[in-house]
């Protein structure tokens, strides 16, 4: 991986005409052209996968995923981090708390839930993006290592997210958090967690999230009316085969697969949703469901800001070191959430 990182760092600063000569013809899917740096990353990853030939198992995927943490950009300037363990409804769960060092007093908060199909990755997977949220939003950001499947039964991850919500509101004064300005954010599976938690909180009444920020969200287990599931089935880094494997781990024998908590896209009533930012990706098998979720939320009368980053892949939040386009997408989402939080002050 060290050699690959050196290559990635070199290629990130390579002029586009030179990079085009080195990389060969970039992928084109559904009229979109893949970012050249992501194209090179996909080629490097494919070469590594073919050399190992490892079978798809939970442990193998988790080990492979951990290597991608090094593709994060560094922590954003002016942000401090605290690694801690939180007691949440009888479970002790790891978390990293990000704070803007130059801002004091009672701050808004962002509860962040990571990607990984509810099976792999952890609270440090999107380390740079979480720090960027803290910097741009001038907010406390809490990234939670929720319980994973298959060791824990669905919907344990969503239960952990609500436990964190309750913990933050119960301890807001001690954490210097404004309990009336708490947002939810997440990518992929974390988008599912955030969306389902928002619906649960809406239905329960009480204090509501002031905003949601969802990157390439997984919002349904249903595969109907989603051409991207086929056209992007072999895209990097999320493939149809990997998605099927995740489903087998999270919903064994299809248990809970049709649960409303696994399908926020299909909820009958999506009205009274918090202002929501959604950033999908052009080269992503779940692109169409994220786009459809944005459209359904807007049709239900909600405020939605929807970006489709056409040249990027799934998981772009952790690929800022690879691609300037991915870094720019992170900046766009963080700045958009900052606008919503500042408006709520």
C-alpha cells in the first residue's frame, strides 16, 4: 500500500493531459466520464484484488477496507479530536469527537454515521470529512462506531444512532452543545441510519434534527426502477456482488429486509423532513435510489439541496487524497450543511 500511496500522491498533482496519457481511456457510464484520478485508483485496486484472489468474507472485506483509511486527507486545520468511549443504552461504543479549536461557547452538533454496508468500516473511515464538517460548520462532530452486522442483528446500528441522539441531548450542557441545533449526517449505510433516525424522531415528536447531510445514501433494499444497479454493477469501489454480500450479512434469509427502517425511500409519508443535503455519485450502483430519495423528499414539500457529482464514485468522502474532484465534493457538502446550521442559529 505504501507504494500505491506514493503513486497516488504523485498522480494527484499530475497535469490532466499527462494523466490521460498514463491512465488510458477513462470509463464512461450512462453518459458520464470517470474522474481520471479515480480511474487510476480503480486500476490500482483491481490490480491488487487480482493478485490476492481472496474470497469475499466479512473479515477479508474489513481488512481490505481498513487500508483505505490512508486515502483520507489530513484533519482539517484548526480542528481538535478526542477519542472516547460512550455508554449508550448498555453498550460501550467508540467515538471520535471533533471540535473547532478557535470557537468556544455552545455550538451546534453533527452526529455522523459511517459507510460500509452496516458490515465493515468504522468511525474513523471518513476522518477528514468529519473534521471538515467541524471546521466549516463550527460545530461539534461526533462520529460513532455503531455495532456492525452480522454480529449484531439489524436494526442495531439505528438503535445505536438513536442512543447517541438521546445521549447528546441529555448531556448537551456538559458537551457545550446547543440541543436545538443538532444535525444528522452519514454516507452510504450511514445515510440509511440518518434517514431512518430522522423519520423515527419525526414520528416520536419532540426535538427534531435541524438538517440532514447524506452522501451517496443507501435508502432501500428494493432493486426496482434503478438502472444504475446494472450499469454500475462493476464500478469501483462498490460492486453489485459486494452489495449482495452486505445484504446477506445484514438481512440473513431476508429477515428485516422489507423493514421500514431499511427502506426510507419507500415510506408512504416523507413530509415534515428536516432540510436535507444529498450528494450522489455518477459511478455508483445506488446512484438512482439516492436521486429518487431527493426527488421524493422535494415532492413531499421538503427543502432539499441535491448534488450529483457525475465524475465520482461511491465512497468519495474518503478519496480526497486521490482526487481533487472528491476533495471539492467534500467541501461542497460541508459548506452546504454550514449554511443550514448558521440559518438555524
